[in-house]
C-alpha cells in the first residue's frame, strides 16, 4: 500500500483517500494499484460501503502525465495496466461506492464518478474531461455512459469541448447527487454512507447488482427480480425487517453480512 493512498475503516464504511495534495492528487500506477486492492478487498470483508475521497480542494487532477507517458496503458491489451485494474475493480465492487468530490475532478477524476453509485460535491468543485484537448479520446466507458445520463449534446460539452462544469451544473445534469457545504462535507458524506451501511447488506448488494445489470427485455428483468424477491422473502434479513415493523422499532441488520 502506497502512502499516497490511505484506507480507513469506520463503522463498516471504508474510505479510500487519494493523498497526494502537493500534486493535486494526480494518480500514478502504484496509486491505482492501491485503490484497486482496497476495492477488491471490500468484496470479501465486513465493509458495507466504500467512499472514494481526495484532499481539500483536489479530488483528483487525473493521471500523472509523467507517469502516464513513462508507461502508456493499453486497455484491453495482453497485460492489465494498473489503471485498468482499478477500473475493473470499481466496476466489480459489490458494495455501494460513494464519491466525495471536493475541488478539482479532472479526467478520470470525473469519469470514475460514472461508475460510482452515489456522488456528492462541494460548491468549489470543478469537473472536466479534457481528453480531446490533449489529443486523446474519452476513456473508461465515458463515451457510452455519459451520453446515457446527460444526453449526447450535453455530453459533448465535456467529451468534445473539454468544458469545465461547476458543481451546480454537475448536479443539474445528474453527474452528482447533490452539492453539500464545504464545512463538514466529509462528515455529511460519511453520515450518508453509515445510513446505507445500516441497511440489510444482502438486499443492498442485490439492489446494486440489479441497478448495474445490463439493459434487457423488461419481462426478463421482472422475472429475474421476482426470483431474487422470492428468495429474500425467506431470508433472515426479511424476518428481522418484518419483526421490527410489527414491533414498531428500527430493524437491526448489524449481525448480518
């Protein structure tokens, strides 16, 4: 684990922090590896929610260009470069992932948000994907996912013009969930994460898997959901939820998962 990425666990919430503020959290190969490892580990341990955070004023300035040029990654090539390993780990994370963006979110600092389950930002945050400005093409599925979220012409602001979006526009175009005050920002995001972590873990896991499942025939989806629903009706989680409802108390899912 590199000291440029720190990992802390509190109340079953794992915070993966990009910790290179002197370089505005520009990402190197060892940093990608550390982040990937922390995400992969979350699938097999008691973690229920993951937060990806940066430093005050800098979520991530994207790839460190010197590191990037020293070993240009070939996504889908014979070897898996660290950035692809991170991309795959984020896509494969079975637990909800929340992005806590405070400040600059450049390149992959923005495109990784497309693969998180929730994203929050401070008013001073700026989002930009200047790939074309650097004579590069979009990455990390952004050419497909972003138009699906904001529409083709709006996505072209980021992916063709390399526009800079402030937090208000990012929220209006559904790139993030909400803009939260700078003061107490991370505490507010952690509170949201703890709220999610307190829910039935198997149900949350299944819900995320359904939400991220590729689009399919609607009837096929309903049937697939129905099978999961029927199975969950027989689960101990549902028994606890139903009992709590009848007893007029909050359910306690701390003993599960």
